[in-house]
C-alpha cells in the first residue's frame, strides 16, 4: 500500500556519510520535531536526477528553509558511497543531506518501489517529493512514469 498524506513515516534508518565513515540516520534524528523536504530519485548520477532534480534542490535550498523547512534531503536506493560522491559532485554539501536507502527498506515501506530491472538497475525508488512534518506526511508528490514535474523543487516551493 502506498503512503498518503496524513500517514506517519515508517521508522526505518538511512545511511549517510560522515567524517568517520558511513553512519546510520534514524527516524528520530531526521523527522522528530522537524519539517523535512525529502525527495527521492531512481538513481544517483542518472541523467534527469543529475541534470535537473538534485540541482534544483541544491540551488533553492535556502528558499525551502525560508519557507519553514528544517532539512532538505535527497534519497535513493544506492549505497552510501555513491550518494556521498554524487552529493560532492553536485555541490550539495551543507544544502542537501544525501541519504542512502541502500536496501530499499524505506522505499518499500512507503510502497514506492520502481522495477528498473529493464535498465539493469533492479528495484529502485519511484521519483517523488514529500514534506514530512514531525513524522507525518504533509505533502506528497509522486511522478507518473518517467516524468519530472511534480517532484521538482519549484513545484514544492509553490506548495509551501
């Protein structure tokens, strides 16, 4: 079943890169008492994700903060090393928190899996954006097929 507005975010850990190496990021650290703009991409370094999706959020992270967002985060079903390298290559440091859902547990718990095996990518996340307010889904935008419209940063800014 796919998550909907008003649902609670599942209590699933992510992984992010720290100065000491990979570290878990738990539900409480990320969502409790915070308003989080989280967007998901099918894959780091893929064309739409690298040319449009992540750059939009990097460029406009301050606008989101000015509209009441505490944390801007990017998530993909990629390993933490790939997410870290991608974030660095996109100048996301200090603007967008790069989260690895390496085994797709969060994606699966949301009901937003994408079968990308036809592209040799296995199970990934659908492209979406979500605003989570203290653990509850406030805004949810799920793309249809291969589109990139409703999960963009500009679209989210208009909703806030």
